[in-house]
C-alpha cells in the first residue's frame, strides 16, 4: 500500500510504473527505462508520485539517500502540466524526504539545455557547483553525441529556510 506523504504526494510503487513510463517517454528524448524505475524501487530509493484529486499522475521523483545527503536522480512533471508549480511541489517532497533521511545536502545533475529546469532549480535555491563533461546522451545533427551535466547542490537548511519550512 502506498504511503501518503503530503498534499498529492505519495510513495511510488510498481503499480505506478505504467503511468510513470507514459510520462517519462513523452518528457524525454533519452528516457529512463521501466527497468531503471523498477530497480530503483527494489533498491529502496526514495520515489514519490504527485497525483491530482482524481488520482491521475502529474509527476514523480526518484532520489538516492546517502550519508547526510540526498541525490535527486529523476524529477519529471507531465509535459502538458509544466509551468504550473508542480515542480516546486515535487522538490518540496524531495526536501521533506531528505530531511526525514537526515540529509544535510541536496545534489542533482541537469542538462545545460534544460533551461526550464535550470530556472526552477535556481529559483528554488540550488547552485551550480561543478560540470560533468559528456554525462548525458544527446543527438546533434541527427548523430549520437554527449551533453555535459551541470551539478547543482545546496545545504538542506538553506533550502528549508528559503521554502519557509523552518
């Protein structure tokens, strides 16, 4: 049974994978596989879905809790619903989960070409701290290529204060 985390957020389970994959495949050219999600759930990663009042999936995230840190691996909002604040709701869920796991830092990687995500993370209070060269698969002029990743991070206490949780 899924645990309700907050307004619209609940723990992801295997019954959610069809809806998660529907969103994932429409949101990304280089999507995670169903196996990536299933493996994350089996490994006990933090995974939550955001649903509307009718139970329809609006977005999700998967994160890895480590020693005093949380690494956000995937966060996705249904493409038709982007720009409505759902990303903030999901990030708040990440923040609350990180707090519950005793994390002091939040980490993530993002494509430099994902301007919408970069604006969201910057507005949320995350800062670029490094660059991983050739991290993501990409297509350039119809040929396989690689795209860098911007590594972003922030202390949890800073994010909590900024979001009004403290």
